């Protein structure tokens, strides 16, 4: 049956390059009374929207020629179609892809294979939200055509806005509050009778979520500048009891028939949970879930940025490639739970001692890397020695077992001639392998491009002297890892 939010059957555009998916969704939604139009690719979808004018779009991501992200971006860039809610349908489960779907303007995300009940519930929810947003936009447009006396009546906001789930605050031309709806009362902790006639600056306060500094009141800006204003995606609303809410907001001046500003209205809603989910997804996409260190993808991006700054002659950086010694003994003796705990402890020790400007990543298994920003090779060597010493000072204990853990380290300077992140990691990996091959718990340094310096626990810089018994050679073939 049609959504109760729409007096007539809602219109839904389904976009998917697989005929089986189109048929499945067509049959499912048609049984619910929705009016359906199908498109097998992004180009046809874009051409269908102006004619069909859908209330909602179900959009596949992976399609030939034009993927779902591109289709969504074009729709959101068009003033006529930007408010149509888009639900992505995809078999991609990666947090990175889900975050991208929301960043380009998606309203929701359903993973394949999907459950029909979930699809119907999410469609119903988005249609209800769209109906409320359409109501609000229509009311704002209608106010420009209403009689001047209606702007000064409290009942106008009560009649038109009380049913809206978003918070709404209205003021007169002097910035004094004339109306709060129920949602605004709940978020602010004030009742209309307590604030009616008081200035908005006395009651409504925003701060920047990161800088923790006060933000300009959007209602005041709308009144002073005569335009629609918004605080962006870092605004926190401070409630009466001190509680903080992450909010999205929009404030606009109210004008009479002569174009004079007679007040302002602000619409805002709590996005605390949504913002937390978005940040969690973003964090998971860039961090190792076991240790909390950066993951390989995020670290390689930082490497690329460091290479770029080195090429521009801004500063020198160093990459430190670290491979734990005797980690396999811990795993074989005490099991993987012990191995996981060792990795967590190692990251905790290192993370607390490296510089705030540096980045620690887990590349996989018991291999790590540290990007030392703005660091000369001599200082990087000192930091590497410190990381070794941190492990020597605190043997790993698991039950009655005590393990001496070491780490082999390869150091490579990031300079103007550095090629790319992949070759840089490979060079650092070879240096680390050389340190491990010569007995482990050593540091091997590569400088001047691909020239491998001698390595030993007694290594000194800048001359980089070597114990005569150690081998200076660098393996010319890719590293062979022990099982």
C-alpha cells in the first residue's frame, strides 16, 4: 500500500545494471502500491528523473560507464533534484565505501543481498522524512505570500511547525524569541513561556566541536546579513543543563511583502548519533582494529603526502620499518590470544613515546612502520633505538611465561628523489630484513637513494660505522619471510 506520508502513491526510481535486481525490486515495490520506474544505467537514470520526478531513488553503486556515486553527485548538484532522497544498494561492505556514499549525498545504504522487510522499512522511513522536509520548504515559501499580520502571530509557528521533528526557533526583527516548537524545547531545555521575548543570544549558544570556541548565532547572522546562514558540520548546541548536541542547522530571514526583514527562523535537528557513526566508520576505515594504530591504506596515503612535501624541498622525513623478533615464539607457545595482546602492548608503549607529529601504523602481522615527520636521519636513529629499548625494558608476560621481545628496524630517508610510496616501503622492508638477517634487534639504515649502509647494534651516525663482523650487503631480490 502507498506510504501514509503521501496521499498518492509515492514514485520510486530503481537504478541497477542487473535485470534480475530490477525485476525483484519492481515486483516487491509494485505490490506495496508504489509507482515504479526502472533504469539499467546511470545515464538513463539522469534523463528519467526530470520526467518521472521520483519521490525516492534506489541506486546501485557498481555500474558500467557511470557508477552510483557519480549519479548521486550530479543529482545533488542540481537544484531541481538535490532534495530527492537516495538509498544506495550495493554488495560492497567496506566502511570506506559506506562513508563515501554518505559524503556524496546518500540518505541511506543497504547492503546486498538484502532483506525485503529492511528495504521496505528504509523506504518508508525516507519517504516520511522527505514528506516532512517538503512540508517545511512549502511553509517557508508560503510565508512570503502570507499577510503581514500573520508574521506576528504566535499561532502561525504552532500551527505550521509543531508537527515537525526538527527544532524550530522564530524571532522578531530585534532578535527576540517569539516561538519555539516542541522539538526545540526538548533540545534547548527551555519552555516557550520562559524565553518568549528574550534575545536569542541569552538562550541559544553554539560552540565549535574541535576548537571549543563560541560560534556566531545563525539567527543573528540571518537578521544582520539578510540571507540564509548555517554553521556547518562542526556545530555543537549547548543545552540549558550543559549537555551538548551535534546539530545541523539553517537560519533564514523572514520578509514582509515589501521585502523588509521582520524576523528570522532557524531549523535545527540532532545529528549526534549520525555524526558519531560517520566518525566511527571513518576511523575504522583508517585504523587497525586490533591495535588502534593506522592501517596500511591510511599509512600509505601519509607516505604519499610526505614524499610530495620532500619533493617540494619543504622538509625531510624518515620511514622506520619495524619487525618484531621472537613474535612467532609467543604465538607458537601461548597461542594467538597472547600474540594479539603482545601486539596491543607494543603499540601502546610505542604510541606513548613517539612524537605527536609522527604516525605509527600496523602493516600486517607483526610488522609496523613509523613515519617520522620533519626528522633528520640522525634523530630518527635515536628514536629507533628508543623503540628498541622500550621492548627490552619490559619483557612480555603471559601466565607463567616470560618472553624477551626485540625488534629489527630499517630506516630510510624520504628525500626529493624518492619515487613513490610502494618503492619506499619496499626499500625500508629490505633494510629491516637485513637487520633481522644479521641477528635481529638491530637497526639498518639506507641513505643516498638505494645505497644500503652497514648496520649493527653499535651503529653511529652520521658516519654510520659498522661492527667488522656484520655483513653490509643488501639483498637484491624481494624479501623471503620466515613461516
